[in-house]
C-alpha cells in the first residue's frame, strides 16, 4: 500500500468507501479471487463494481471493467496493484503474483 497525506477531503465517490477520507491513496495491493463464471457476469455488465480485500485487510471498491485487463480462462486469482488518480478514480491494474505463485 502506498499513501500520502492530502489534507482534508470531503467524502465522495471513491474506492475507499469513506473509511479513510483525508488520505489520498494512489495505489493499493488487493487479493482478487473470482471464478470464470463470476468474471463473466462482470464482463457482461451485469455487475458494475468489484469489492476486493487489500493485503492489509481493508475492503476496496473498483470498477468491474478493470477485470477485462486481467481476465483468464479460469477467472482471476492473485494479488494485483490497483492505481487510482488523486481524486480516487480507477486508473490501472497490474498483476503482482498469481494465486499459484
């Protein structure tokens, strides 16, 4: 997890659900474990957002469209770095390690 102090910030639409307003967190590492069927629901647009758990135990919300970048035939399983803009909008996702390694 990477963060820096951003001063007082009003609660709004961001990935951190109001739990830590006052910190701006441009990236966070999360564990994502979704079956192929669950990913297909996201891919079809049936689900708009994904909740994942950060490596330090917090719940993080990010757009389901991000899964399209990391989807495999067997789903998505591993640790990924989510990067957000300073105002809390999703920017990118990068695989750090798969569930098998």
